[in-house]
């Protein structure tokens, strides 16, 4: 457990195990604790890097709205990999964490060995669809401002049990990180060249990423690794083991 300072913002992270680096990013309003059930399995053969996005968990909650953005989050991932001594890594995450992993690949493709995209939407090509999403993000931020952390109790069971210091960071993260500015991430899918596993995600993304594998896990909600932990690991480990063998294994 450690903290990395990024222009005055402390970012909390953990490193488990050793081997090829694997960094996982949690979803919006969750924390790195969402991966607790996977640490043992994933750290046996990998250097597993977990972290809390700014405005979440044990990381800092800066007051400046400009401190929350896709670019800042991508920069955080790059800095974390540097701190872990990783030039390249398997990069993945769930929901917003998966979107930010795709954004990281778009910005730094040379640093991504493979992608693990879990229950993630790739964004929107059309401005009107993106604006609908962004209005929902702004409404989420407004609700956290009005009601505080009580909002979490009305969300998934996984997020109802997470620990945040206050709601202001979540409100600012909704407006600055959950909201999207353009279509660059979704438009980057066809040029992805690294091995990719899409878990639960939409058919669109698995179809658009060349050579991507898709794993569908039944009876799982938004946090598939928590809802179906054994099935999740059974889907992910063959892919990771295959990378080390030189050919990504088929997800079950």
C-alpha cells in the first residue's frame, strides 16, 4: 500500500505479487477494494497493481474541478506503471475503469501489452447520444452534492459497502471523468492491435476490436467479478496464461 503524488494529488495504490504487470481500475463510485476477491488468483503469476481513482477511496479529493478528467486519469495510470517499474502492462478495468483503460491505450499504445475490458461501454459516436449520457453524469454529480454518501446505499450492493471520505470527490468525478467529451475512444477500437478480452461487454466492442475474445458470464450484474467471482476468474486466467505462452488462451 502506497501513495503517488501527482501535481499535489495523492493517488493510493497497492502492488501484489510479482511477474508480468497487470493494472486494474475500478468503476465509478467504487474503489480498489472491489478486486479483493481476485487478488490471490491474479497475483500468483502477475504483479497486480490496484488503485483508487482521484475522488475515490483512499486517494485525494481535490477541490479543483479541473483536476478530474480523462487526461488526468490516463496520466495517473501512466505514473502508476512507472512507479511499479512497468514499461508495458496488461491494462484493464470495469465500467469507467475499462473506459479509462481504452483511453490509456489510445494515448499510449506502446505501453499496453493486452487489454482486459470488463462490463464497459466504449463511448458514443453521436453527439446527441453522448449528451444524454453526460446529462446523467451531471445529474449523478448533483445528487451526490445534495444527498452526500447516502446515494451509495441506493446503488449496487458492491458500491453500498465501499468507503469514501466524502461525496464531493464523487460529484466532481461524475462531471469530469464519467462525462465524455468526444468520440475518440470508440473510434480507436478498430486500430487496437494488442490481445483483448471483453468480459460481459457489448457485442459492439468485441466485434470492433480486431481479434478480441468475448466472455459472457451468466447471472452477473454490473460487477461481474463480485457477482460471479469463480466464473470471472475461470474466464480471465486462460487469457492471461495464454499471453505468457505466446498465444492468448480462449476464455471459457
